């Protein structure tokens, strides 16, 4: 580490060194393994040139979320310092890709098909209506202790749509 380098940037760069991030939630995930520097509460993983990188998250129940199109990944910790939230951000996604990802959420992760279809209908109309639309789509097929939410946003401008995946860790199962 150079004398003026930010330890948070160094930790994040080390995680992205090979262009791949692999998170296996079947084992304990450490803050260090995901680039959260000592004393920091969060880490922002992104390439200096903002190029895309690959992320694979394997959930405790065996579901796998994988993308080669991640532009930014954030890692948040709870007050005890344990990793509590991963956010995978796909940016500048065309509408066809948003639709493919939402439909994959229905097929692979148990997203409610009616909510997904309603969103996609609104998304297609967004460009002509001048509206921006977004929705939080919980993945009912992923079992606790994790929770997956897929949050697509389609902008009225017609370009640069976003799909965020929120992976909440250690979620209590409702009784």
C-alpha cells in the first residue's frame, strides 16, 4: 500500500483483482473477504474504469445468482461488524435485458409473476409516457436466512436502465 492510498480502496481493489467476486453464503462470509476495510462499515467494489465484472452469489439453499454485468457492488455491515447486505448493481441495461432479468427472477427465484408482468408492462410504456418506473420484487423462492430483492428501474429517457439485486443476510424467518 502506498503512503497516500485509502485502505478502503486497497481492500476493494484486492477483491476485484481477478475481475470476479464469488460469495458462498453456505459458509460464514467475512467482511475482509468482501473488501470491508478495518474500521469501515461499508465497501464499494467497482473498477477504476467503471468496467463490468463478474459476481456469483451462492445462497444457503443452493440458489445461484450470477452476472458478468455488475458495474458496482456494495457490502454493508451491521453494528456488530458482520456482513448484512450485498447490493449488485447492473447499470446502463437496455429494456430487453431488464425484461430478461425480471423474467429470470420469476423462473429462478420465485418472484411473483403478476407483479413482474405488471412492472414490465409499465416499463414498456415508460419511454412513450415520459415516466420512470421501478419496483421491488422479493424473491419468494430463496429460503431464509437470506432474502433476495430484485429492483429494476426503467428511466423515461430510454437508456441507462438499472437492475439492482439486494441480498440481505441473516434474515429471521417469520413465525
